[in-house]
C-alpha cells in the first residue's frame, strides 16, 4: 500500500529541511513555546476527565512501546 503525502506537507517538510533554529525569528519561537505549554496543560487537564481515565485504563492492557508515559496519568504503558 503506497502512502500519499499531501503537497502542503511535502512543501512544509522541504521548508523545515532548510531551516535552522537560529533562522527562526524570536517572536515565532516564543509563540511556539506558548502553544506547546498550552497544549501540554490541556492534555494534563483533560487526562482527569472520567472518559479519558476509562479509555486509558482500557488501553493499558493493550501495551505499546515499553515505558511510554501518559501525560497526567500515573502509569506508563507497559
């Protein structure tokens, strides 16, 4: 089965390939930090919702990569 990469993703990856961290404007880096911090906070906050706890507990027996952390949850996926 052949995977088709959308044009926008191919172009974005091409852009990233030729971009250095020092070439990214400071305001863009700061915004990315805020977005990342907000995303992690939302994941951690949502992790205590009953539906997410049930889903996580149901998926734990399925396993996965050894020692994978689940943000906001005590156990690691075995």
